[in-house]
C-alpha cells in the first residue's frame, strides 16, 4: 500500500503565484486533513474533509482552498502565495484506528 | 480551546537508558491520545494510540500511559538506542477526529 502520497516534495514560489499541493490516499479513508508545520511549532490544521464533497475550515484556513471530489484525492490550493505561507505542509487521512501522514511538501515563498 | 504541552522541548540521554516523555492537555474530555514520531525532514509516523477507556498501550520498547483526570500522558522508552533519536509529538482530537498537536520533544540518544 502506498498510504498517503503528496506531491511535490519541494517547491519555491514567488509572491503572488498560485499552486496546488496534491494529496492522494489508497486506504479508502473518509477523513482527510491538511496541516502546516512551521519551524519549532506544532502542526496547525488548515482544512479537513469528512468525505467526498464535504470540506471545512480548520484553525488557519486563510489563503488556502480545498476540494474533495473523490474519496482518494484532497488537493490544497494556494491562490496568491505570501511569505507567511512558507512552511512544511502535511496531508493525512484517518480512521478510528489512527492517522496516516504523507511525507510532506516543503514550500518556500520568496 | 484544547492546548497540548510537551516538556521538555529537547532531551539528550546516553544510549541504553530508560526515559520518559511528557504530554499534558487542558481539556480532559478526549476519547483518545496519539503519540507520533517525526524524523528530520520527514512526515509523522504513528507510534501508539490510547483510547480513553485504556490506561496503557505498549509496542515493543514503547509504553504510553494516559491519565485523563490529570490531563497527562507519558511515553516511556526502554533501553534507548541511537535510532530512537527523533522528535516525538503527542496529539489529542477535537471534534470529528481533528487533532491538536503539542510542539514536540526533540530526543537525542548519545552513543
């Protein structure tokens, strides 16, 4: 099983550019999440989804958008990149048995 | 609002020693608590999940305990090895399985 796959692993964006961080899981999990991790900080929830067609905001949603057209995919969209969005982004999925995380996308906005 | 604290932020111990990592949370109305491991530049790996009805969970040299009434959990690592060096994060759920994370304890095992 691949688990949770994130692409790309690294990306440098210029201020004002847009991009989509891809996330796909092959475990048929209904719950999926996007977190960001800043240096020396814990993970903060950006958006989450409890199933296809359903998304909701987390703690730090400003500047981001998501969609969930299928159970497998949960892309995160940055429309106008800002330096404050420089971070490591983690996608995850879960069941009552626990969480599975992707390996992360390291994003730098310059 | 749930807050999760992990102290110390960093810990160095000689190889072979037993050690305890601490996690505290402010809202005791949780239904589980998870411990994760994060290696530098990597994602998170789930180590142990303790349901609220349990007091302990064990996996190999790892033992996690949960005391909801006091808002505390500990992760015990026996006979530490250099390969245990990593950051250890605890997390508790808030509504629909969303997690609140602590800031982690960075563990270094000295050979």
